[in-house]
C-alpha cells in the first residue's frame, strides 16, 4: 500500500499546489471525460474548481440528491457554483438511497450501504451515461487515517482498504487532495476563488444526516433530524466552533404535552472545538444559547420531548454519532 506524503498547512504553497495538481489531472485524464460529485463541502468544492481548471467542460459535475442532505442544500450549492461559471447537475437519487438504507441499524453497515449506492449504483450509471473513465474526489488524509485505523469507515476510502475501484466499480478514482488535511484544503479552496461561505464551511460527513440518526435512517427520521439541524444551524451560526450537529436517538423517553403522556423522541446536540478533527472537545456554550435552542427544538420539531447536550471529548467519542 503506497504511503501518502503529508503536506502540512505550514509547508503548503497553495499556488504551486494548484498548478501541480491541475497539471496532474490534465495529464491523467488526457482528452477523456471525468466526472465528480459535489456535496458543497470544502473538499469536494475544491476538487470541483481544480478539475474545472484542468479539464474545463470535460469535467461533468453532479450533485447527488441522496435525500439525506440538509434543507435546500442541493439547490443552494448549485447556485453558488453557477455564479462561478460551473454547471452542476442535480441528480435525484433519493429512492435508491432510502431503499438501500431500509432496515439497517448498524453504523458500519449503514456507511457501507451508502458507499455502495454512491459508487456502484449512482456513479456507476453516471459513468456509463457520460462515457467518463475517471472520478475525481476530495478524499483527504484524515479520512484515510481513521479508516485505516479501523475507527470509522469514511465513505470515500478504497485503495487503502485493498479495494480497486476499477475492479469494484468500473472507473478510476483521482484524489488530488489526499496529502492535505482540512486546514490546507481551506487555503487551497480560497486561492481557487471559492467564496468564504464555502472555504470556511463547516465539515459535513459523506453519509450526511444518516450519520446523525441512530438506528434506521428512514425518510421520516431523516426529516426530523433535518428540522432539528436547521434550527441548530440558525441558533449557533454566530458561535465559533469547528462543527455542530443534531442527532436523533433510537430510544424514546416519556414526556408530556398538553397534560398528556407523550412517549417521544430524543435529540442530542453536539458542538465541537477542534483543529483538524483528530481530537475534539465540547464547546463551552452559553447556557442561554442552549436553552433557546432546546426550546425551539421542543416546540418546532414534532414528537421531540428531550434535548441533551453532549459533553464527551474525542477520543473516546467520535464527532458524528454513527
Ligand atoms: P468522526 O465522527 O469520525 O468525524 O470523529 C471526524 C470528521 O469527519 C467527518 N466525517 C466524515 N466525513 N465522510 C466524510 O467526508 C465520512 O464518512 C465521515 N464521517 C465523519 C465528521 O463530520 C467530522 O468532521
């Protein structure tokens, strides 16, 4: 297994990096076509810009609407890129993902179902339709570290697990960001002309909201955690934290509404301080902020009777729940 050589943020020359990677992409793809999936996160956004710099219209960029993204996310991201002259096609793959997730409660099985649906089914079809031989993706060094260490199967890591994408899915994968960590990617993204809303964007996992639903990720349960996420992102927008998230628990607890017993849902809030996601500590949020957040979740998200704030650190916790 080839060792990846890290480029630390301090030793990174962004202009040189961009020149080098764009020229590598051009020479690997040659006169062919490549595709990439944009999620709007800083990694896939940087890859999209880098790929368009190298290949122009010969890179086809898709936003896979897997049904587990946040409120309005596919349209918002497509419109940001339209302003930058990059056409993003939104592909509705909601049914495929919910079918694959049906009945799955185990975290790693859930991640595996998403990986297979993404890479085999959805990208497999897109590759066939577009005639592409290459998929460009924004895997970074931390994804590889944690997957190889067996902590959490990141959705986008193959080679290091002994999986040959050409054999498994029928196309090759190019990973121009694999020597960087998040802080380095942010600098590259800024230099590529992306707006601050993207290069400073909070990380969001590949398995999206399904990483924040403990137990089965059904349409209904995703919708519930999506509503809690919207409230959380509004209320914590001004907090300087690495990442925050709402998690839907599998267990119900007894609550009461309108003087009646309600055996209801539980939402857990996590808000993390971290440099590079390898270690993290809970943000010391002001209690007034937590109270307002909890009140909104309890009144606006149907069926929720309990809101908790997690004060564990990573390790032993991980940042996402699943
Ligand atoms: P964990 O939960 O592993 O999260 O402590 C560390 C960071 O990685 C993000 N994360 C993912 N990102 N694909 C990704 O691209 C994934 O499968 C994945 N799982 C977790 C997480 O949001 C956090 O920023």
